[in-house]
């Protein structure tokens, strides 16, 4: 027994000292092993993938529970190797912010793998999910700016394939086109800014740049770099007006794709804002009114758009846009309340939106439609589904006792301390969230059964309940005992908020010169013009097909179709024209027959009158 305890202590020390390395090593081994398992051997594929995702999740929880939240520095640090020629270091480490997002990532990947248990493309989906998990953990833990950029953009590749493989309609090509385009435009600017920083500092080390840039860079340099960083991260959140790609991507993506998009990929923009934006403090306060305005517009616009939707996924997609713009307001409230609320709301949004997309996926797997008009009265035939759906809807509108309530309360309080008007408008967005969420629930769950469209109903089974159960538990744990997560953020957000408050006090006595105003707004105008022109050029040229490895043509309604589908589309159009001609022909003949009938009736009536007169005279 003593030997067993000693072995356990040795193993525990190993995971504590090499926890992050073990996470990467196990992920790489799992991906390699999966590639060599026969795709028809579902037993080994499913069990090994679930085992791998479960071990990675447990290891991330082990890192979280052994994390010293009183220490604000990076922990579990290691340096894989360094390239002194280009000064790139494969250095990794975790702080209070990154460890929380890594645990969220591993949880959602584990839940997603359990959800696709019976999918025909299980092996392909499993490999893509593990690649996404690897890239995300790399992004949240890397301490080199150039490597951060590489994997920040590499995440597009598996997501592109996932949407293309699992999408159910041809419009998925248009969705990944938007997803790729918006990310690409921001990425080019982000890369240029990284190279400029390297030309001025000679290093990509994030820890060094965090200390050096705020003090060494001039005002106009900070302003230009902030604009470049902003375009990259704002398109990931997404903020208004960079949100166009998200509803399209959500609608066309498979269920697990939507879960990962809303649950964790949108948080990359939040992570980027929190990690890098206080490098440019003076420029940040200068552009604060613009960021504030865009966030407020995004909240109201997305909430009003959600009310108008008839597709279940689009409603949750626009809800995600509204919630993430609210998170952006909290980030730029420049106090610890807003920062804590932004992080807690980001984590809560991962649970809530992920659960809502899973529930919509459950409905779609049964009835193969996401349009609201085909649903109604599910409370009578699917009571378990109705109860779970109600809990996630309550969490979405931040009912007290749920995880979203804590985050939104801190967010609004932090925004209130910074800008009273912005907090009032944000509260209106919260009210609108309650409006479209409850209206969605009322239309789907209550009213009458739509037996004209659906005759058989199946409630949630055991596997689906096990998929949703961890998210349900975390919603209530975060809502009832938020200090469980808040303890990891106290030092981090307090230091961030104190630093920004000190800079703000200095900024009140600091006047930016007119040249900085002119340069900044000129850059904004040029960048917007650049994006618009690039979009118009790429949309009309044939080589965009080569980028997506799909030869496509564009129809009048801007939906991309393959060559075969375009021929089918023309054939259907031809048939419709023929039917229209036949209808017009029959309609003409029918009018002619009616005229003959009327003429004959008049003739018969005149004959009857004539005969009647003859008989009467005789």
C-alpha cells in the first residue's frame, strides 16, 4: 500500500511539473493513432477518441486545480526549443486567463465527440476536432507573438474543412468564403503589425513586449498598431460591422461546428483584446469612443435582427453577436468589475450557446429542419427536452442563479462606472435578449402540435442527456458559486484595472496632437476602403475558386454553386419556364372556352325566348 501511494505521488509530481507538455504530447499521439485506425472499426475509433478527449479534459482540470491563483505570473512554463536566427521561441506558459479558456476548450471538445458518436464520418470529425483542440491550446499557451499569429490563423483550416464536410447545403461554400475572407483581411494587417514590432524591438517574446511597448512606442505608433490589431480581433469576436460571416457559418456548419464556433472560437478575439490591447494604452483611450459606439450598435442591431429570424440557428447566432459585443464593452470599461464580468460572461456564453446549439442539433437530427414554423407543442411530446431547453434559455437571458447573471451583472456595473449612457443602452440589449429568447421558446415548445409536418416524436435519450449534463451543472455552479472561477481572476483583473486607471489619470492631463487624429482616421478610412475593394475583386474573379479548391460559378443571388449544380439550376429554370408557357397556354384556352360557353348560353337563352314568344302568340 505504501509503494502504491509513493507511485501515485511520483505520478502526481510528474503531471504537476510537466502538465502542459503532457497535454501537447497526448494530443499529438492521439491524432497519429487515430489516423491509423480503420474508419470502419467504429468500436476502437469511438472509444479511443472519447478516452483521449476525456484524459485531456481531466489533465486540463488537474492544471486548473493545482494552479496558484495568488501568483499573477505565468506557470507551467517550458521552452521546447529556440531559433536564434529569427528569434522565434517555442515557449509556453499559463496564467489565470489562459488556463480558464483551455479548460473550456477541452470540455467542449469532449462534449462534441460524444455528440457525434453515431455519425457516419466519425473518424474525419474526430481528427478535425482534435486538431482544433491542439491549435486552441497552442494559441492560449504560447508566449511568442509570431507563433501566436501562425496558429491563430491555422485554426481556419480545420474549421473550413469541418463546415465543408458537415454542411448540409450548397450555401456552405458561400459561408466558408465569408469566414475565410473576413479572417484573411484582418490577418494581413495583424501580420504587418507583428513584423513592424519585430523591426523595432528585435523580438517576438510576449512577456518582453508587454513591458516594452507601452513605454517605448510613440503615440502615433501605438495608434496605428492598435488599428491593425483591432481589425484582426474584432472580426473574430465578431464586432459590428465584421459580424456578417457568423450567421452564415453557423447555419451551414454541422452541430459540433456551431458549438465550437460559438463556444470557443469567438473567444479568440476576447483573448486577443485582453492579452494585447493594454500594450497601447494611450491609443486605446483615444479610440475608446469608436470602440464603444461599435459595440453598442452591435448589441442593438444583433438583438433586433434575432427577433426577425425564422431559422433556429440564426437566432442563436445573432444572440451570440449581441452577447460578445456586450463582452467587448466590459473589456473596455477599464475597471476590474468590467474585466471580471467580461471573462465570466465569455465562459458562460461557451456553456449556454454550446448547449443551445446542441439542442437545436438534436431537433434537426430528428426532423431535418430548423425553421420555426414547423415546430410547436413540443412540451406535450418531448417534456425532458422542453425542461432542458427552458434552463438554457433562462441562462441566455441571465436569470439569477445561472452563470450568465453573474457575468452580465458585473459587466453592466463596470460599464456604468465608466459610461452611464452606454450602460443604459446595454441594459436595453439585455431586455431585447429576453424578448427574442422567450418568443423563441414559446413558438417551439408551446402552441399547438404541427401534425401536418411531424407525426412521430422522440424525447432526449440517455446519450444526449449525458452530452448536455456537464453544461447544465456548470451553468448552476457558476451562477450559485461564482467565486469558484472568480478567485483565478482577482489578481489578474485587479492589476490590469489598476494599470489602466493610472494611465487614464495621466491621460486626462495629456492632449493628443492634431496629427495623431488625422493619421488615425485616415488609417480607418483607408482600411475600410481596402476591405471593400478587396471584397469586390475577390467576389467576381474565378481564382477565388482555386483558393477554396472548388470550381464554382456565381448566380444572380450571390449563392455559389458547383458546375453540376449550376447545370441543374439552369435545367430547373428551363422546366419552370416551360411550365409557365403551358400555364399561359391553358389559361388562354380556358378563357376561350369560357367565352364560347357564354356565347352558347346567350344563344340558347335567345332561342328559348323566341320559342316562348311563338308558343304564347299561338
